[in-house]
């Protein structure tokens, strides 16, 4: 073998050895560095999310006393569908204050399509003077409860109706109102 062949063989061996070193040593090191940097970036993102959640939690803790009163007010506008005693007592109180007779028939709780919350429908029959009935309706609409008045029917009481026991104490010219209300529930 001459010197030229030995040099070519040495150069070829050096190139092959360099390629093997790059493929088996340097490339895996770069892959590990890339994987490690991706892990670090992921951990930084998780840490930033955690810090943001921590700040939001601390802000919520500071603002909770202020928010709590609003939450209690919001909770109070919905009635309990199983026991609507508070709402019925409210209706009876405003009817007494407005000097209007009241008869309430309650339905079952239901969730109607298009309504944001479930509701309870009630059929109400009342009798009294027209101005007093208007006061009753106004107080009902201005109440803290979410109420929707539906199917309002008002008629003047006839002499025959005034003789019945149901309308005892009322006079000619008073009205009888039948209407449905929808009250939103929890």
C-alpha cells in the first residue's frame, strides 16, 4: 500500500469515525437538550398559570365579603319549588295590605324551553277595588322575586256574584281578577 492509499484510508476512517461520533454522541445530546428545554418551557407555563390562579383566588378572598351580599340577594329572588311558603306568605301579606281578597292555586315546578331557569306556575284569583288590585300588581312586580304575570283577566263583579259567600264584604263596582304568574325557582 502506498502512502496515497494510506492517507485516503485514514481520511475515510476519520470521516466515518466523525460521523459515528456525531450520530451516536452529539445528536442524542442535542435531542436531550431540546427535550429538557421543552420541559422547562412547559413547567414555566404551568407555574405562570398557577400564579395567575393564586392571584385570582387571593382577589376572590378579598372581594368575597362584598360579593357574598350580592350572592345572597340573587339567591333570595328565587323561590324554593318544594316549599314556596315564603312566597305565598308574601302574596298574602301584600293582598292584606292592599285590601284585596286572594285565592292561590299552585302548580308543579317545571323547566320550560326557552326559560333560563325552572319555574313554578300559580293561578291566582283576587277580588277587590280596581285601584287596590293595581296596587297589588305593582307590589308584586316590584317584589324581590322573579315573577312574570301571564293571562290576566279582569271582570267587574255582578250582583249575583256579590251574593255568594266567596265575595262577602265586597261592593258593586269591585273587580274580580284571574291571572297566572310564573315564579322562577332555585
